C-alpha cells in the first residue's frame, strides 16, 4: 500500500513542535507542514521509508522501539540521539534513492543498529 501525502500544517507543527517538515503516521498518511514539501522527492522518499518501517513493525511496535532506542541513544550519543536512531539512519541513507523501496528487504533498518 502506497502512502497518501497530505498538507496539514497545524497538525504537523502540533505533533512535532514545529521541528520537522513532515511526519509519517501509518496507516493514515504522510503529513507535511508546508505546500512546498508536497513535491519534495527526497522528503517524501524519506517518509515513505518510515512508512515501510512502521507497516512491517505493525505500527505500535515501531513507536515502542523508536522511543526505547532514542532513550538509549541519548546516553550513547547525547548530542545526536535523533539522527542515531536506526530508523532515521536507514531513511537518511536512502532518501535520495528512488529505487530503494522496490529493492528493500524487510527489517532493513536492523543493520543500522550498530553505531
């Protein structure tokens, strides 16, 4: 299932404290903060990778893992905990690759667990 991309500025700002350009909330949609992001291929690809991650982890387990890993990374890499999360590392590495999702293996983010 391909995610829908929707413009919802106040929604994104509320949930992210105006900190990010988009948020993925499977199984609903990818929500972007500004109209200019609707056609930003890199951003949409990044969020689509998160979509796949969330779906393969049955959504709730994605968020549980995300929060636990973020807390661990706060101690391991305090200045860069968010970018050190395995889900973010996978999405950041491949957000410029338009073919990544067609070739991606399930649970590919797991290989990004190592520091």
